[in-house]
C-alpha cells in the first residue's frame, strides 16, 4: 500500500501486514508530517488527514520523487525478525537420541568427534 505525501510527494510504502486493518497515524519519511488514516481490508477508507503528535506506526520504506530511498531510525520501521531467539545470540545446542550434537552453536572441540570438521582439524596436525 502506498501513501503519497500530499505535502512533499514522498512515496511512503505501508507494509500490508500491520497496515491491513489500521486506524491511526503514520509519519511521512520525507517531511515528517503526521497523517491520520483509516485502512480497512488493504484499502484506504479515510484520510490522509493532517494530524499532530507521535505516529502510531512508521512506514516500512519510502522513496523521494527521484526514486532515491529514504530509510533509517525515526523515519522507517526496521524489518521484522524471523526468529527472536537467534538475533545476535548463539542458536541453542540440540542433540540427537544418541547424545551427539546435530545443530547449534558454539561447538566445542570434543563435540566434533567423528565429524568432518574434526577430521580436518585432526588431519591438519
Ligand atoms: Zn511528506
């Protein structure tokens, strides 16, 4: 969905998932104007009308009339993460029924028994 700012003509791309049924305010990434709109079923049913205050939800991406991108903190929302538990943290260790490590991080040297990386480490000496 697209919100073309009536003031500065910046194209603000509104993510379909959070904006599908939306009633509130968003902010233009180009001129920081606040717009009140109501979207139902992906179609804009009211607005955009000028509003004041803090925006409820920022656009996912925006571009100027010359197609140069606008993004960054305070202008657009960051991308959603696939797994919250894997962001900047090691993936938890998982073992099979025999107790051997099948996935995870970080691996210790003794976890690599019989594995290809262990063969490479042992063979290099
Ligand atoms: Zn604008």
